[in-house]
C-alpha cells in the first residue's frame, strides 16, 4: 500500500537521508539520524501529514516502521 | 484544492524567489508540512539566485533543536543561506565558552525565560511590594547585563536579539489582572520596558524582541505544544515555531539586504477602490462603508510605516488634477500631499517614473517597495528593475490593509528623531526648491532662508544617528569610513578625538542631524580630519562651509596649528573631489593641509552657528575645560 511510501518519504525528509535506507522493518536504532530530536520531528510530521494527534505516550512508542504503520492503520481506518 | 494547497502549488511553479514569496502570502496562518517544506527548499535552491550566507548562534535555557526544520526555508525565501550553531543547552553566561567565538556569528539569539534573569520571577509576584518589584526588575536587568557583556566580548560584531519566553498561562489574577494595580502582567511590562531601555542605552547592536507580540499574533493556545514542553523542554507548536523563525529571520534579512526607504504607491485600486479618472473623486471607494473602509485602513497602516522613517511616494497613471483633488478635498482621504515625499502622477511609463523618483529622492532603487494592483505594471517593474521590491495589491479589498505586513525590509533596527521627521524634511526641501526658483538672486535666497546651524561636540545623545550617518552616507563623504557604535563611543571618550555633528534649521523647518566630522590628534600640533560627511539634502546652502569653519575654529582654539585631510575617491563620492582645494587646503603627497587659524569663509556668512559643548560633569568635560582655558 502507498502509506508505507509516504512514511518512508517523511522519514527521509525528516532525517535528511535517502529513502532506500528505510525498509518495512526499520527501527530507530537502525538509523543514526533517527535521534531524539529527529524522532519528535517525525512524530510532528506524521501528525501534519495524516491528520492524527499523538499523545506523549504514543510518541515514545512509535519507534519503528511497523509500529508507525500499525498505529496509522488503526487511526486512519474509515469508521 | 484548499487555498493553502493552491498557494503551495503556485509557489512550486514560480520562477523567481520573489514570486515564490508572493505566492505564499499572506504568511500568517500558513503552517507548512515537512514534505512541503522540503520541496520548497529544493525548488528555491535550483532557481539560480544564490543566497547570502548568514550565521546564527542560539543561546538558550530551553530546547530550540526542533526549530532546525524551519531555518532553511525561511532563510531561502529571503535570500539567505542560514547556518545555525546551537550553544550548549543552558550555557548563556560563560565567558566565550558558549563557542560563539569560533562561530563568528552575524546574529545571536537569546532564548531566555524571565526566571533565568531573577529567581523571584518563578513565584507569584502580585503580592510583591513596589519596593520589592523595583529590586527584582533592577536585578533582572543587571543579570542580563552580565550575560550580554560576556557575549559581547566573545562576539564583538554580532547583532544580539534577546527574547523572553511568553507566559504559557493567563495572568496570575485571571481576568482581573488588568484591574489590579500590582499584577504579574504589570511587572512583566515593567521588566520589558526596562530591558529595552537598558539595551538602548548600554548595549550597542542588541535588540529586545518581544515574543509576547508573537503570542498575540499566533494566539497563546496555538503558540505552544504542551506535549513537547513537558516531555522535551521545547515550548513551540509547529505553527508557533514557524512564526518564531519567520520573525527572527527578518532581522537577518535586514542585516544582509538593503533596507526599504520608500514605499511607492499606485493610486487607483490601491489607495482607494475604483478609478478616479472614470468614477470621479466622489465615486471612488474610500470611507466608512465597505469596500472603502478597507482602503482607509490601508492608508492608516501606511502612516505606521512612515513612523519608521520610511518615505511614501506616489506613482500613478492618472490626470494630475484628479488625484490632486482627492488628496486635497476627499473627506476620507488620510494621505494628503504633505505625506508624500515625492509624486509622479502622469502617463509616463512606470519604469521611467520610478527612475526619476529615485533621482529626486536621492535613494537607490534597491530601497524601493512598489505597490500596484495591476499585474501588468508589477510584471514590467520586476522585469526591468529587478532591484525594486514589487508587491501586488491584493484583489480582495479586505486583505489590502495587510499588504505590506510581511515585508522584512520594512523592519527597522533603530529609530532616531531624524527617521520620524524624514517625510517632513523632504516636503520642506520641495518648498525650498520652489522658493529658489522664485528668487532671482542666490545670495538673497539664502538670506531669506534664515538658516541657523547647531554644531554639537562629543554629544553622546547623538551616538546612534552619527553611526547611522557614517554607515550610509555615500555621496558627500570625504573618506567613507564606516563606524560602529562602539567606535564612536570610544572617540567621544578619547581626548585626542573630536566628534562633531550638526543640524540646520531654516524658515521651513529643522533638518535634524545631517553632518558629522571626526577629527583625531587634538592634543598635538597637527590634527587630522578622519571623517567629514553630510547628508545630500543640505548641500548647496553653505552648510558644508559653515560646518568646516566651525571645526577649524574649534581646533585652533584648542591649540592645533595645522590640519591635514584626505579625499578617498569611491564610485559614489565624486561630488566632493574638490572639497579641500575649494576651502583653500593645499595638496602635497596625497594629503591636503591648512594652517590654523584659518580666515573666515565668506560662503558661510548666511548661516548663524551655535556650538553646543557637553555639559555633563565627567572627567572628559573637565579635561576640555582646562584645554580651552590654557
């Protein structure tokens, strides 16, 4: 699905890296640019792009591509 | 498409930086997403308009890291390639230790909270006695003095911008706060006023930027993100961060690009709705009813820009009589003829009119901001005079009053008495020219002006204006040496230096301070004129001679026997190449010399001169008294 592509684009733009460094299983510890500031930026990017609102606890949990996709799938599912 | 998305698409296809910027206006309430920012940055980088490098240092007691997403775009939109160095978190006070020394920044931003300046500001303050409040404010200002002194030692040339984090809550006493004589709001206003006053008086090139104004612009509820604040000490929301960065980048833009000095206004559908030539003076939209109400508000806003020292000029394709009638007789027209420094109301091409306005006002076209509702005229100016900032008047009348609110070059970094009076001075000059064309004899004309010159010596109160004149005077300037506040301050203090300035009044009004002389070597037998400059608008009335006469007399009185001086040619100062020979200075080895005392010049006879010496009882004044009595 194309959600993963958007997430990869966001991560590449946020961390200033090539999107081919990001795969379906990538987690925070795989990418040195994914530091604490980068993480907050990524969370804000997800909010702006997908129109979701994260609380502090969710922000601390969404530290991998699978976790992010799983969250988005639940949050963006049509009612 | 939503309007924001539409503007974004337009920005991405614009072919110049100015057009990208224009597409994104109005900037307020436009928070861009990260992907949009990336695409805009990439687009701006490939437009082939190389940005000017600018270095920022951030000194902070709270986190600023998340701002980094927004510096590149805001910078590139304004032609700046911004590099940011963040001093270690919390280090604002250590001598040079913040690393600012190596960074050699153009600008240093201080992100502070009030409580960093005084621990009492962490606690409720409403119950503090007047005395305790005064002490808190004094001590907070002293603390800021310390911070700035160590900053200044490490970065002698950077512009400093001091900010205080706005309160995240409403005031201590709730809605009653403004009613209480002693309140948190009142103390904060006091603190801000004192900080600004202290910076004006003691810290050259350090500004206070009031972020409470940012809170008013963005709204407190939108400005902050509590999640980021309580988890990461970063206070700002995405929208708040973008507005903050935009605000700070304006200072960098003013530092690196020419300041706007003139707003050139079209008339029809810009100053009023409709076309005066067709609708007639009674038929244009201008007055209390919509859409005239929006045009009245725009005219009112233009008066604000005039308060900053920016001139208003008119350039309109119209019959001069039609426009004159509106300016003179329309009951709701706020801008009268006396508000315009110059006018071109005719059927000539706009380009020619702008060029001739530049000539009449003696200002470069790069200091022009041109407002016009016609896309055709705007396009033509952009094409043929790319140095002019072109602003399209919005098609929607309700947006007209905000037309100029997003233009960084209209911001100022200082404000002198002369800035406030500038328009009046240009209008007076126009009247003088009219008198001169009526007078048959030039001497008689000068006599009828009843000119009086006031020459002030070593006057600290004039420091800012003297610096401003050394920075921007190009034509009547013998040596074109640029000085900073700290330089002139040192000269005023130093017994070898004489810092003289003058103002000129005549029947039409007061010129303000328009000339400066800096003379070195007053304790020896030969003194040197380091700098002699004058604003062009007072030339040709004998002021250039009367001022020199006064300087020579003062030097002679202090025991100087010989004066030497230079003319250092530049591209701009050919006007004064004969200045020294014309005043009987003899040339040898590239220097001009004159022996003192010098005979009185007859050209200066139409001007009555008063010399004002410093009156403060400091040691400098005492030293001078002993010199003049010996």
